[in-house]
C-alpha cells in the first residue's frame, strides 16, 4: 500500500460521532448525501456511493467522488455490489482485477469494499467504497462501514 494513511479505530470513532451529529440535523436523502461526502473525506476512499434496494435491483441514491458511476442500477447478485446485496455480507476485494465479479466503472479503481445496510434482517441498501489503492480496506474499514450501515438503517425504516 502507498503512504496514504489507513483508517484507524480512533478516526473511525470520530467519524461515527460526526455521523451521529449529521443524523441529528438531517434525515432521508439529505442524510445519505452528507454521509457519502463525510466518507469520501477518508484518504483511502476515492469514490463512495449508497445504493437502495428497489425490487430486484440496487439503485444509486447518493454518491461522492470525482465522477458519477455508470452503474446507476445493478441487479442483485451481479457484481461485487450485487453479491453483497444477495448474501447480506460485507465484501472486501483487495484487487478488483482478480475478481471476476467486478464491474469496471473507474479505470483507477484498485480495491473495493461493499457493506450491506440491513433492516429486519433484510438488505435495504448498501455502501460501496472504491479505492485507487490496492489492498486499501482492512477489518477496521469493515467494522466502521458496518457501523455506518447500522446507523443508516435507522433512517431507512
């Protein structure tokens, strides 16, 4: 990995407190827009999106990054995002070029993490994070994004 600092547990706690503050002043789509902007401030996160489950597909709801994704609708079960929605488990891919599920969107993406947002045991949305660095996502990112997902689930009920 490069010299970009990884997300630490301490920084994750600070960001979760910031998210709590955001949630007290915003809800619904506005909270999701603010959330992706907050997450995109993490140095190893190059693009962040939230997809909502609608029927058998994921639909982009909010994003933050240098450009919009071409994948505005993803069938559940397709790609890394669709797989995470199908299984209800966080997916970490350290090298997207080696994962046949990867649906290329940005030429510079090297790794990806997708955390499902669960409500009542059912996937209702997910957080998708791309990184321009290989191996950018650790267990700290997983725990952090799963905590963010739990907070977002409350706003989607």
